[in-house]
C-alpha cells in the first residue's frame, strides 16, 4: 500500500519510465540522508539535482507533449507516471518536489497557448535541462487574477513593454522561461507572455522564504515583449491560468503522500524501538490507535488520489468529473497529509524536532501544501458548486478502468472554457457504496442520508449561502462522500482487504461526526438544521479483532521497514 523506494518495482510503467524512477531513487539514496538534511538546513540550491535531471533528460521526457518531442519516443505528458514521480520527490524532500511542481505550472500556459514557435523553443529548453516558473501571484493580490497589476503596454508593430511585479514565484532565480500573467494596459484584456530570467530588464528581487526552494519576488522594468513571446490573450489567457492549475496543483496531493509516507516509516520505527516504563511505546493502546489512524488515513489518501488519476486521464468535454476529484486531491489529500503528520508527531514527540530526522523537515513542509494559493478555501468554494448535481442529479457514464497506459494526456492541454461548473454531472455515488456493506460503511451511509435530508428539508437559507464559513463546513461534509466513493472504487479494483477498508471507514465516520458537530454549533444554524446535524453524529462500529488485524498486519510491520542510506 505504501511507497517503499528500496522495494518499488514500478511494474505498471514502461521501461523508460521505470528507468527514470529507479535512477532518481538511486540519486537520492547515493546522496544519503545526512547530506540531504544538511542541504535543507543550509538552504542549499539543488544544483546537483538539476544537473542530474539535465544529464538524464528527466523533465524533458516527463513533461514534453509527444508532438513536440525532440528525438525522444518516450516523451509525453502522462498523469499517472507524473504522479508517481511527484510522490517519489515528496518522499525525499519538498524542495525537490517544488522545483518540479513549479516547472509543471510554468509549462501550462506555454503548452496550452497557440504560439507554436514558443512551444518548439520550450521543448528545446527542456531537453537542455531547463526549469520553468508560473508568474501568476502578486504581493498585494495573491492569486486574485482579477486584480493583476502587471501590465503589458502595446507600442507598435507587434511590440510591447511589460512593467510590474510578481510574488511567490517558484524558480524565479533561474527559470529558462517564466510564464507571466498580465493585463493589456489599453484593452484591459488578460494576456500570458514568456520572459527570460537572464534578460537585463528582468529583476529577481529576492527569495521570499528561507529555504532550499527559490520562491521569488521578481520585477519587469520596461521589459521588451514582441508577438513572439505572447502565449495567449483574452478569455483564452484566463482559461489557461485556471486549466494550468487543474493540471499542476494535482501534484500537491502526491507530494503530501510522499512526505507523510517517509515520516510514517521514521515515526513507527522510533516508537517500536523505544522502551518506556518497561514497555515498548507501540505496546500502549493509545499509541496503537494513533498509528493505526495515521496509516489508514495515508492509505485512504493514496487510494483516492490514485483513482482520481483515472478520471483525469479519461476526461473530455463530455466528461468533466475530474473537476471535482482534482481539487479534492489538492485540498482533501493535502489536509489529510497534515493530519497524518500531526498524529505521528504525537508519537515521535520531541524526537521530531531533532535535526538528523527527516521528520523535522516533514513537520515543517507538510503544512505548506494545503496553504499554497489558499488551496483549502479556494478549492472548497469550487467543490460546493458540484454538490447539488452530485447528490441529487446523477448522470450515466461508462465504468472507467485503471489508466496505466502510455498515452499522452492530450485533453489536459485542451480543457476548454472554465465556466459551467454547476452543470457538470457525475455518476451515481450509490453504485460504489452499494458494493460495500462493511459495518462502518453502513454507518457512513446513514450519515450521508441524514445530510441529504437536511439539504432537502432544511436547506441553507439565503443568508447562509452568503456565509463562507457556513458553506465551507457543508463542503467538508459533502467532500467526505466523494472521498469515500473513490476509495471504495479503488479498493474494489485493487482487492483491498475488507478489514482495512472497514478501518478506513472508522475514521471517516468520526470525521463526518466532527463536521456535523461543527455545523450544529454554527451561530447561524437553525433548530431544524441542528436536529439533522445530531442525526449525522454517529459512533463507528467497534471491533477489537478488526483493529488488531490492521495493527498487526499493516501498521506494526513497518517497524524498521525503511531507513534512508546515511
């Protein structure tokens, strides 16, 4: 269930993709834990890693669409193998994941635009080991696209000049190209253009964080632009911004899975070999509960995110279900990663602060992922738009098999307009839930029914629909239903142990109850809503034998399972 770099076979990948994964693992294991952590503490820019990437043409193979590949038959954009690579990089450190992640974001407007010459240039730069960046956020506006202060002023004969600043931009120190979002000063139209960090009119102001990662503030000072550098304009530029986020921010969940997995190995090995008051720490019942919760949450993260890949890779203009599952990977999986590390920290305790542990880094870095671009709040507001159709107006779709194929994910670069989210339909979630009659899944179904009753008989008032705090909590409840659905779907595909799946639903029942209690306690909740909220508060089915089965077979067996080379 969990990624293990020294045992992973990558048997679902083709030969070149396996080579990339295995060489990358070998790079990190040869580097060793001491140097890895020392580089992190000293904020060392990862030149050796980028040299490795360049030498093996890894980003080029993984991130070049097939039609622009230069003498590389294995080049394609493959969400499955990219997710595997994101998990791997997160496992060894967020910084390595970050330089990859923001390169993906930077490439989005380049590949999605209509500038063929710039696409050919991008492919050549990738082959030469280039990294990229996504110039969207601004210091005063964050990711508020409407308020961009970066301006592109037309001159004459296809020439322009760009002025303004961008903030919190990864790789801004040495990106080969920075995709930059702005407004045309004359027409007020949105526009994407590409700039070079080596240009004399480009100013890299500073790294805004104390980290290996370079998260830049940069300024363009009368930077000359021609039509050659324009990537898209108007509504197409707007769509490129949001559709790039759909592609790129999916990796947030996989980075979180990687970080939490490494932290789990370290925490359980520490606890299982530490003797206190005549007992090993893992013999204490509350420690067994904490570690089992951490493991089952991690297993659920991976089951959900892996199934979401299938919906990404089969998406089309007629099937946009990925627009629910994708932001859930960005929001739900990353917050669950933070929860896993929080649980593990209660076990590893003070050891988690010590500088020779990976955990010290994980505890710092895991918190970044749900916070990037206001990920939780922004994506929850998006998810709520799907609730009515998901719960009450299902459509019919063919069943989707696991998507391990070597195809290029063409639709990700041709997603079309970003409007009409409220019209998107989903297959009936009951199809998955009806296949799962485990005790805690049955309790969970009663909670779903109570939420639907609330929405039918005590739906949010007009004032409540304007209350973001109230809606976010409703979104948390709704999200759990879709989360459980894809977990069941993937558990069926992977033939997951029923006892493990039931233990996953143990925490899902508790989480549903927690959010129901929060709904009950909201200042604006009505008496009728409070009554339904109480019906949602349920206790999981207690089964000591099931718990011990999961503890012994899946959790405790990870004692000493992995230790990074020194």
